[in-house]
C-alpha cells in the first residue's frame, strides 16, 4: 500500500456569492483532521461573522483580504499570513477592487457544523 495520495481534481464547493473554493484536502476527501483549500474572493465579497471550532491559517497569494477578529481590523496582502485560533469571532471580506487569491488551512477540517456562522 502506497503511503501517499495525489490530488489532481480538487472538490469545487458550490457557492452563490462568486467565491471560488477548491478543496484539495478535507471532508470531501475523507480527511477530517485538516482541510486545505485554494480560494479566490471576488471584489466586494464578504461572509457573515462566525465563531469557528477550528484553527484557520490563511496565506495571501495575491490581492488583499480584510479580517475582523474579536473587534480588531486587519488587512493582509500578498506574501502575508495569519493564524486565527478556534473560538475567535471573525468576519472575512474583500472590500477591495481586485480579487483576493489565498490558501486556507483548517485544523480540524472546515465543516458547516463547526463554522458557527451568524445570521446576516
């Protein structure tokens, strides 16, 4: 038995807000202890506040992304990264004029049951 798996076709998560989510590893691949996704948030995109039950690492590949974390406001650009620990109240957005491309890594894997999104 080989001790590796190659991902050639990431799962494209259906969205209604124009955001591209390609999950390479996570619940879509029966890898519940981690999720790794490539994402592109379009200009003027945002999500509701949430209080996830997972740690989330974000690495910005291009563009900028706005983070509201427990009352703080942070903007990251290409080459910067952040770790947001589980239990933090966070809101992600791209209020800028260009798309934001980034990699998100969640421990354990992202799931709708663990994200705890607030109603808008």
